[in-house]
């Protein structure tokens, strides 16, 4: 049992953390649920810091992103709204893409700032931002990552302010990168400006404009350094106020670039080394909270934006006895559980029972409603229309809980939950694992898939032919969620675009790594 120091006890007398806790959301990039040893007892990657976080808090075992890839899941996390209500019906954005979050859309950060919170984001944004072009206009690579992105990048006026980024969506401060670390521009952005002109050309899987001093291997350490510095600054502020610290890490996503300290540390492969570095960096943040006497006043969440990527060389890990998706089928990009069922750990001292495990269905899309209920402040009308509070679950109390959640694959194929049942509106993975969309393996399969996750968490037995009434009811329920423009009580709202329930085989498929 941890015993607070006398210094921290004295410092705590001046705080009212129960009313307005500090909030830290750490979002790993492409880390599978089986890549946290607290979830995977047979896992081969030790994650002692994440395990300690779980031992001190609550570990959810049925937690989900809204997509098997990152841009859409990040949108839902920050807005409390399903991403498929926007223009993004498949794939992800690029580094020069137009903003996905509408200017008037309330985010978790914007809401908390209205409640008096300081807000900061350090890491990977990947939700689009407006880069001014030389001679006028705004860049938009429309998800083109390679040659076209290079051309657009050379036309950008990097001396102009960047708009429609984190600072325009609720954050007071930002330091990080525009998109994934393998997408140009390869340059740091501080608030509204790049820290250097990306006059060089560099390649990390993709080629594009880069800052001469920018190196991929430095990104994870520097992001965490920024977060640690922010905590130090917040603790030292004369008029201390609560804060939201959003830390969307670039790791263990490609390029897989663990620092020298962690290279070879796992004994498995570089991806596993990178996971160990992520774990150590979570430990750095937690240690800083302890040192600053902020631990007992801070709600900490650790989760991941989607499942493990094939870039981790999953077959290589499996050959050594490690399953990144644990017992679940598929991986990043898929409609299968391995694509969107993720680690989800919450520590809130004095509120959340240490060492608790919760099987309740929850989603990252629920942060807005949960934080609002924790503060006793209603979510404004027209915001967070798909967000459901899981505060009762955190507090160990009975209360309304999700029975359903919607997820998508990279090509936009839908899946919906109804309690233990899952209906996927596609014949295969909808993503990168077999049977892939349009593949020979997919041909001849039933149009849809129905699984009883209570008895078949690995999604091996398709029950669609045995339960036609359930299939029809769940499909109708999904259609209603689409048509109403919301999935929570309230007046109907409008989606930004028409949303097709079943994707045609020729639907656009954008590729991430």
C-alpha cells in the first residue's frame, strides 16, 4: 500500500481534487490489448508500469475505439461523436489534410476549458490542420501520403500560422506532429508554427519535407519530456488550477525507432522494444506525478487508438509465444475485435477501487460524458451526441451502462454490439487480415457475420444463418443510430454526409502503416 509523504499530505490540504481532478489521457499508437501484460498473462513483453497502473486502478476488458485505425478513433475520443458522421467514411488523414473537426464542434478539451481547466496536448494530432499555401489558399492532401504530399508540402508557407489545429479545438498549448510519424511533414509544431522550416527531405517509410534537425527516434522522448515539463509547471503555478493533459504518443506505431536504451531489451523484436519504451515513459509520467504530489489529485487514463499493426511483424512475435491481440481475432484496420478492442486503464485515487477489473462495455467516445458527469456539469446540447458516461462503473456504483457500440474497419465496414452479440456488415475483416476485402478467401462467405462474444470471443463461428431475426434487429438498430444523427437521448441531429450502412466492394481504401 502506498503511503503519501508528509509533504504531499500537507500540500493536499489546499486542494479540492474530488471536485475537479486533474485529468491525464495517455493514448498509445497501435498498441494491442495483448501488448499490456496485465491483460495478457502469457504475453512476452513486460509492462511493469502499466501493470502497476492497473493494480492501482480499474482495468476495463471490453473497451473499444470506434475504428480499427487512428484518425477516426481520435475524432471520436475528443468529440464524443462517431467519426462516420463526418466526411471520413474510410481510411485516415494525411499530414497536410484539411481539418476533420468542425470549427464549432465542442471537444473534451474545449468542455474542460469551459470548466476552468488548463489544457495541453503533446504528441500526434492526426486530425487535420490548415497549412497556408504560398500565394494563398490552404493545403489539403486528401489522404495522399506520398508523391502528392511532397508536392503540396513544398508549396506550404511555413512562416504563416497553422490554423484549425489543437489550439482551435480547446487546447491552450500544443507541441507535437501533425499526423503519424511516417507521414510528412517531418517537423515539430509548437502551438501554431513549425519550430524550423522543413527545408530538407527525409524518409521514414514515406518521403517528404522535413526539418533539418528533426529525427524520428527523438520524437517519443521529447513528447514525454514536454508532458513532464508541463506537470512541473502546473504544480508550481501560484494559482493552481486543474488541467487536462492529453498525450497522444507516436509509439509503438511505425517507424519503429526505440532509443538505444531499449534496443534489444525485449529479446523479441524492435516493436516489442518500442512497447517497452512506451511502458517506461508511462512510468516517467507517473513518477513525476508522485514527485510533484499530484498523484492523489489526478485521474489517469491509458489506452490505445486501435489494435497492433502488422508492421510489428506479428507472425514473428507469435513464433516467440506473444499474441499482440491476446485471444481476439485480427489486428489494426480490422472489424474483428483485434482491430478495436484496446487496453483501457483508469486510475483515480480515492475514487476508483485499486486492482478492480470491469467487464462493462465502454468506449473512448465516452470520455466527454464521463468527465462531464464527474464535474457535475451537463454536456451542452448538440455536443457529445454519442457519448455515454461510465462514471458509475468507475465509482463501483449501479447506473446506466452501454449495451451497444459501433465500430468500423479501415474500409468503412460497420460492426455493432448488442450486449454479448456482435454483427459485422461485411463478409471478412474489412481490413488487413484474412479474409481481406475482395480476396479469394472472402468470396463465397456470408454477406454478414454474427458472433456471440460470450462463448466465442475469438469470432470463429459465424451464427448469421442461425439467427436471422437477431441479424435483422441489430441491422435495424444500427440504421436507426445512423439516421437519428445520435445514439443518446435527445432531438435528432444531422450527419455531415450520407452514410451507407453496407459498403460496396469498390469502396475507397486508404492505407496506413
